[in-house]
C-alpha cells in the first residue's frame, strides 16, 4: 500500500508549485449556518484547470519523462478532469496526448481538452467501456496509458490536502468524493504524513455506488452507473490500487443522490458564488444529508470543492431547480 513520507509529498508539491500556486480554503458563513457546523471549503475549483486533478498530472508527467526520456506521447481515458490534467501536463513537456471519452461526455470538458492540444476520441457507452477501449489502443499503438490511479498522481493531489491540513490541522472530519480513488488516497496520505487525527469519510453517488458497496463488502464490487449530474463519480468498477487504502483508513463511505448533489451545487453558488460540478459538490451534499448527526453537527468539517467544470446548460437546469 502506498504510504509516502511527508518529505516525499513535499517534493511532489514542489513540482506542482512550479505550475500553479496553492489554492485557498475558506469558511463561508451561509454554509456554516446551513450545516450547523464550522465548514472549511478547499477550493480546488481555483486551479488552472478548475479541478484538483491538475496537481496529479503535473507530478505524474514530470516523473514519467524522467523514466522515459524518449517518450513522444501519452494516452488516457477520462470523463474530463483527468484528461485535462494529462493534456495540460503533456503540453508542458511537449508531448502529444490522445484522450478517450465516453459518448455523451461533457461538451465543455471535451472543448477544454481539445484547447489543451489533446486529440479527443469519443468511444464507449460509459467510462469503463471507454477505458477498456483506450487500453487496447495503447497496447496496439505502443503508447503509454496514464492510469486513473497511480502513486505519482496521489502524491501530486496530496499537495492540496497538505495545504488544507496545515491551515486547519484540527478538522474533525474530512468528506472526500470518490471517482477512481486518487483524491481520497491523497487525503489519506497527507493526513497520515502530517500525523493529524481527522476522520476521513468517502462520498459516492447513489447512482454509482461501487466504492460504497466495495467498502462494505471488503472486496471489489462492480455496480451500474446512472448518475446524470455527478459525472466525475461515474465509476462502474473500483480501482484496485485505491481499495487497500480505503479499506484500512476510511471511516465510512456515504452515498448522495443526484437531487442532493444538485441542491449542494445551488447552495455553493448562492452562498459563495462559486461554481461546483456534481462531483465537486458531493462532499457538501453528504454533509447536508448528515447535518443533524454527530458526524457533522457542531463539528469542524473539511469540504473539498474538487472541481467547477460543469456545462452551462446543465448548470442552468440545476439553478432553476427547487
């Protein structure tokens, strides 16, 4: 199981800071009022790509170039933010990026990846099918496929959680959305390296519950994906690389519905004037779901707003909701 030292994480963070500054964490009065708690929002929607994935791609690509100096290009499967991160980091190193997305993927995330120089292909009815196709292309064409979970991705993403824990070392609980697991593994790595006592609780979509089912069963349990709002959580098969850390270090895994996520997106906008995509609002949705429980009520709570890349049409529909 990957458990890096604080020194190792700080080395990775230095790579991140060559491309971007630290992001802020704020405690917003209206959110605190809505939750009955002291909430600290980690604004990963303020990275250069509007999502936490930026950090992991920077570290992964720099270390990949060190290992494979003759590398010409890379390949990845994504719903959007991972692909943006790969394309952004590849561009900084002069590499071509081939990105595969499932049919019906976010139009604006696709446009962002193309703007970063990626060669984009739509394939597969969901992320798992898309990823399996991308893996076959990588093998056929001899390209390096950037995985959804890898220790270098985790080390890069951990820089954000180091920032949060160093600013607010006495958080009672940190709620972390789970897509393929790099984010929650990064939170675990940062917490353990700093030696803080914060509980870590995962959050999945009720319409993509594979990590919750797997957590409860103690083994990988695939599950169908039907979420229409939280595309960043639309995972059908858990990544084995992340499960070991989740089994050992995560206190619980909660599930939130699309309606709860949409409500949290509206609340973020009205209370903070920040855009949150579905996955980015999932932690707040879970906190609202449990606001009257001992987990949240009266506690000091960490909420990573992991991304703000939501299509305008979808966000318009959500803002017009109840």
